[in-house]
């Protein structure tokens, strides 16, 4: 089997990786191949959906042209800096140019120890692998930039966690795996030449439009701020909580990466945290935009030597200009967020007061036990009629629906003034407000069946539902339901090791 690899990272960025081999595993079994994605990459999906595919996606038998490397990176984890993290349980196989001409990384997760493993075993357990598969594909179907799962295999060995669990390997596809932490790695070594090489590589690969600009490194900082602002706005619009927004988990491409303790918010509460290790709520739902801004400040710091060079050697000038760019993050983010919210609320025109209207809808949900996802779906139901006759379903979500008494008439006056056909507006709202998100209890149910019983049916069914998040299918009603308040209150997620 050969993939048409073209491994530019290995070729161009010596010093930012070590060549390394995947561990051999005893009895690989292919659980799932992502046919659509394989086709997109120009791979022979049918041929790969086989025992040979299992050998390939476990790392036992590499496709021709693969040059497996462990990438080096650093990172701030929960605010503390580690100068060396790196791929401790991952390997990059190489890059392929997909059918649209886009360069994509193909990488393993769970392929054994590397020089960056520190205390870890380099392995992945089946549960977290399936979780990353599900949530990544859900995000993709929601139209949110994300890395994706190409394949999942079980290895035939157990990995030791709090107990023995079936081992697995995920094959992941990404625009690249370059992180803010990759820049921090070069910067922490004081290697300005390497830093410049990395920055130029990223501009070539992800931001070709700023190549040849007057100050390309400032351009890179601004472009990343914009891409991340857009990404985080999308997360916030669907209630996604990443859970571990360390700088090593923030990509230069603007894709969501590293689905560990992530989860979707059910009842609306800005302070929602699911991750068991996020004791102080650093990565709570509401903190995601400011944390992204904080991470981008760490990126600017890493980039500083290059920014100083672009400022004629004047550090103060460089810092001032970088601060200005970072200072714009909040307003750029807010614009993206508001654009998303306009769609969610069914507003087709931009008007003054839209931001307040959106914020007040959310404020009204607080403390009411209102399911965030269903609220917008039922608002679409309410939009079906020009009057208040279809508002009952939405009101039912609120512990005290008087919270809606002031807001709904304002919203209605605002949409009616646009003069669009109600049915058309409701349809437009349903096309941006998902009905099916990866409900935490459904994800756990799917993972449990796979891990405890080797039963992949719940996983397959859930995946099929998540691939069509917007279209209402009566037989899928159970997938739209939130968990009970008790189940939801106690829900905790864990880092995906
Ligand atoms: P994460 O929290 O998944 O972003 O991972 C943070 C760091 O821990 C990365 O450098 C990972 O490679 C490393 N890591 C996580 N799990 C393992 C493991 N089981 N074995 C070795 N390294 C790991
Ligand atoms: Mg990570």
C-alpha cells in the first residue's frame, strides 16, 4: 500500500522532531475506517478497510513513503511553562496532498513511547480514541475547523490505567500539527534561525496570503489571532468546551485539536467545567475567549525576536505593536460570535442592538436549567409563526418562563420587521442550530459498550446521528434529549490518555 506522501515538515524543519518508530502491537483490528475522509485524501478506502488496513493503522506495517517522526513542542499547561513536551504518544507519518490540493498531516495517536514520553506509556486506551473519533466528526459535521479521525484500531493488548483497558490507536488527519507550543519550543532554545524557519514554513503552509508582506511576522500574529477568534466563536456558538486549552493544544492552522476532556455544555451555565483536573475552572466555557487571547500572547512572546527584527531592532516598538494586535482579539472574536448568534436567532440583517439581544437571551437562560442546544432549536419552532402561538415548547425549557416575557416580544418585533416568511426563517435557523450534539450520556454509553462488551453498535449509531446534526429524524429523538439534571451535574471528563 502506498500513500503519496510529501513530507515537508521532516524535510524543512530539522531540530523540531526526532525520527522514531511506532511500537509493534500484537493483534491489530480495524474498528472503523473513515471512508469519506480516505477518499478525500486520495487513498484506496476499500483496500484499506481490511486486515492490511489494520496493520497499517496500528503502525505495524507502514505504507511506503511514510517517515515517522515525533514532533517536538513546548507549552504552557494550566499556566505553567514546560520547555519540552512533544509527541509522547503520537507520531507523524507524513503529509499527503488531498483531492482539493490541500496538504494534510496523517498521524498516529497511541503508537508507543517516544523520547518525549516522560513518565507515560505512549499508549492510548480505546475509550479516549473513540471519544476523539466521535467528537471530531461531530465538530466537522457542524462545520467547525477540526482535525479528523481517519481510522481507529484496537491493538490486542491492554494498557494499564486505573485498571487494564483495551489499547487502541487513532489515525488523525490535520491541516498540520504545528502548535503555539512548537514556536515556544524553538523560542525557549533561543534558536532564532529555527524560529524564523518555522515561522516561514507556517506562513507558506497556512497563510500564503501574507507571504511577501511588508512585515510578515506581525502579519502571522494578526492572522493567527483572527483565525483563533473565529474558531473560539464557533465553539461558543455550539456550547463546546475544549477542556484543556494549553498552548500545546492550540494549532497554527486554526483547527480544533486534541479532544481529551472536552464536552458539550447541556444546561446553560457560563461557568461550566467538565474536566476533572480543571480544579479552578481555568478552561470553563466562559473563559475560552480570554484564555485563547492569553495563549496568543504567549505566541507573541515566542515570536518576539522576529517581531523585534521587523521593528528595526526596537523592542519597545515591537511589544507595543504586538500588544495592539492582541488587544484587537476581543472585538474580532465578538464580531464572529455575533455573526454566529444572528444566524442562531434567525436575524438576517445586521442592526444596532443585536449584541444586547443575543446576550440577553443567554442571560435569561442562566439558572433556569435550560438546555443550550434545545433552546435555539425551540426558538426556531417559535419562529414558525409570526405571532406567539408556537412559543410554548421553548417556554417549557425554563424553570421560570417569565424570564422570556420581556425578551420574546423584543425578538419577535425585530424579526417581524425583516419581513421574511416565518417558515423560511425557521428553516434557516434549523440549518445553523444543531438538534444532535454529542450528548455526554450518549457518548459514555457508546464508549462503555465498546470497551466493556466489544459492542460497537452504539458507537456506530451515535456517529451516524452526529454526522447529520441539523436534520430532524423522529427515530433519532432519544439522541436529542439532554441527560437528567442529576446525571449531568455529576458529569466529569478525563484527559485522553
Ligand atoms: P495532552 O494533555 O493530551 O495535550 O498531552 C500533553 C502531553 O502529555 C503531550 O506531550 C503528550 O504527548 C503527553 N502524553 C499524554 N498522554 C501520554 C501517554 N500515555 N504517554 C506518553 N505521553 C503522553
Ligand atoms: Mg495535546
